[in-house]
């Protein structure tokens, strides 16, 4: 497998980041893991090319060492319009002089709820929070309260639902979660209705909720799977919860529940809802949501109560994001630009004979890639090499998650850099990855030991 002719990148290669190294050392002494989100940690990037960022605009970001990068991943999929989007910043700037937090609700909370429920019209009520974990855990608590049951069934094929014990106890990083709590979470397989039937049969009358992403980065629902889940939950008295943190405001304007015509009892949204500002939402059927308020003749549920859940500037950001989605064709742009990127990257992979070693998966709006070694096995060393070569070319891409701000020129440049990275990949397959990759390999987030 001889590599194709090397493409020259119209930018000086990024070889080292001395200022970032210094800051990372200081961060590591003050912040566990050096980051406030595991997916942003130092172990997720090559150790000599892990930039520390200072600002972003559109699809570009700048670091403390004076480098400019094209970014994919976009704040763990939370920035779909582009960094510092003018319409969002204008809405936030207009709200800031009015204050951000008060002792009583504001009219803005009503307006934000009306805007949100006008878009997610499968739900009757909404409660805002700051992050997805809190919203999803509140949904689980509601389901347990409504059903009087303890068990929660989660999709075993999907990577993340919450930082709370009911989910983290099911991962390899379950240290600190009591065994009694771990035992309250059971698992089913995506697109496998029989695995759900077996859970209901083996835990009859015990399962409070089924929790899953209706679609994911690498899997779409098979015909009949989501309707089948709806029927099984109804028949067995369980609450169906859709985690639309990623799919909402990316896969479809109104979430996958609208795309596939299956209405859950509860659903959670976040990520792109604020275009980087901290806002999430739990929404759903009135008879469930009202349990967290003042239910008639029912015991009240401490569903969700956050000091900053209705922060003014975050709700203003959410309203601006919803307006953009309604008027600016954001979803269409995400798909169109993602398709352009996917075509260019796949062509580059095919031209170098690497189709058995590097692959793209997912919808164009939400692409992820896989790196395999010479034996066809998933490889962290080869992932490290690929990340390294992308970073050297000025691309931050733990995945290829597009934003509406990525231009044709951005994508063309990305394909050039990917082509150069793939040339090195071929050499590494032929001669050994250790000859081309610097430092320790990147690691999966969920692992028991360092």
C-alpha cells in the first residue's frame, strides 16, 4: 500500500505546543484530570498536541500558542450554529443588563417554555436545567415515583446517559457507587425487542423506565423497533424516556420522536439547545411532569430544582437558537455540509486503499470515525496517530461533527489535511505505528484504571 502523493497544506505544521504544556501541568495540579469534562481530558488527545484554547468564532478556534484550528466536535456537539454566533450573542447581550437570577420566576421563563414546546410539540410541559445529566436523572426519578418501581432499563449499546449513580454504576468506572444502586439498573440491546421482552418477563412489575437514545452516532432504529418499545412500555406500565441530547437540534428539527413518529412519555434535550450556553430540558406528558409540581391527590416528587436552571441569559440563548432553527435552515445545512465532508474523507480513504482500516459512520450531521490496525482490530495507537496528524495540520477532530458555520473552504481544507494524515497511516501500517506516533496512546473515557 504505497501512499498517494503528499498534499501540501497551506499552513505551517503545528509541531509542539509549549504554552499549552505549561498550562496543562498547572491544570493537572488544580483540576482532577485537567478538565471539567472527561471527554475533554488530556488522555483524549496526543500528549504533545493537546491545545489549550482561548476563543472561537464560527468553525475556527485559537489556542494559547497562537495557532488557529478548524474544530469538529463543536463543544461535544453543543455548538451547532458555530462559536459565538451573532444572533445568540445579541440575545444574550440584550438580556444580561436585566440580571440573570431572581427570587421568583420571570416572564422570560414563560416565553422560553412556549418557544420550546411550540417546537417539541409532542410534550405538554417542560422544565429547564443546566446539564443533560440532571434532566435525565429527573426523568428517571419521575418514572420511579409514577410507577412505584425501582429498576431502570438502559440501552447497553449507547455510551452515556448521566453522571448520576443510576447510570455510572453500570460503567467500568463504578467506584463509589453502592452495589445496591448498581443492581437497580438493567440493560437491553438496541434494535433487539426480544431483549426488552425478556427484561420485562424476568423483572415483571419491577421496571420503572426504558431509557435510550432513539438513534445514535452509529445506529438507526430498525423498522418496528421504536413503535415496539412504545407498545411494550404501555403494556407493561413502564415509562418510555428518549434521551435526545444529541439527536435533538441535530438529527431533526423536532427530535427523532418527530422524525420516527413515536412519542415517548418523557424526553430530554440539551447540547445544541443553547449553542454552547448551559441549558437543558426535561419535557413530557402532563400527568408525569405535574408530579414535580402541585399534583392533585398525589404525593409530590422532588423532580428537579436548580438555582441556575432558569438563568436569564441561557434561556435567551435558547430562544435565539430556536428562532435560528425555525428560520435559517440549520438542519439542512448540517446535513449538506456533513455530506460534503463525508464524501471527501471517504474518497481519500478509498484512494489510499484504507477502507478496511479507517471508516466513517453516522449521519452526515454527526459523523464519527473508527481506526483499525493491520489485523483489523480497533486501535487506540492508530487513533492517536490520526489525531496527531490532524492536529499537526490544524484540525481538532475527535469526531467529524459538523456545524452550520463550516464552509465549503473549511471542508476542502479538512479533506486535504485528512489526506496527509492517511498517507502517514499507510506508512504506519507498513512499518509500525510506533515509528510515527509520539507519546502515549489516547484512552477510552470509561476504564477502571489509568
